[in-house]
């Protein structure tokens, strides 16, 4: 029987991304939804690290399973790092994908391409039962904010429709998910975490 790692998310797209990133490890990944976990954690930390750690510790204790949680967001240089940790609540309330796309383009209206630099940042937290330590790993993907969104949407990830990657000459959401996962900020973070996963799972 494969060893199980709880992925602290209810987002099927995020779970699929982790399954792509960890497909070479002989472990079973399960989401909160799949394990019918209804409990929620208030993400009120002042940093991605705080939120990721809080979620990983909570759900690991709840089910007694090794747990991976993450937090992250888009940081626009011209906007001094916003939306950052505010993410979905950037306008002061829980905004929809389309609202967030509209807001960021309004704030960046008229700004030249050279000043439209931005980065996606992801912080992964890993907790193992019986181990008092909390492990965190960070990944970053740099790009630019477009002047208009592409038609394609990635449900739950609105900013990927306005995030241009010069190296690939494509907007992030234009890439197939398996390709997207292999270059994402989460990929950078999980790559750093894989040696620890192998050690803790004995694989």
C-alpha cells in the first residue's frame, strides 16, 4: 500500500498540479475534499509562510497524516508587491476571478511594459506526525502583466490569464496544465522539498 500525503486543498486544479509534480514518487496524494474534511483554517497570517504553516499543522494533527499545505500569490513590482497575500481579498472582499482580472488591469493601465514586471511566489509547508519541526520551501516565477487578458481562463487562478512569460512567448494560462506545472513557482518549491519527502517516506 502506498504511503499517503494529505494535500491541504479543496481545489481540484491544485491537487492535479501536485499529482503532476510528484508523479515520480510512490506516494498517494489525497485532498481535503477526498477525505471529506470539512474543517477550515482561518488564513489570517501576515505572510505566506504563516498561512502555509498554520494549515499544514492543523490538518496534520486532525488526521494524523503527513501534510503539505501552501500559500502564495502574485506580486506586482509597480504596485509594491500587491496583491500579494491579499490575493482573492485584494479589493476588501472575496472577489471573483473576473473582478480580480479587471482590477489589476485598471491599476496597471498606461504603465509601460518595462515597468509591468511581476512574480508568482509560492511557499510550501510540510508537517510529519511525531516531528515537531515544520519545513518550508519557496518558489518564484517571474513574468510581466499584460495589457489585456487572454480569453482562456484557469478557474481559481485569475492572474494566470494576464501573466506573460517572455521565455515561452505565452501567457501562463495558454500553457497546457502539465507544461504549466513543470515551470510553475510550485515546481520550484516542490523540487526543493522532494529530498525531504523521500527521506521521511523512506523512498
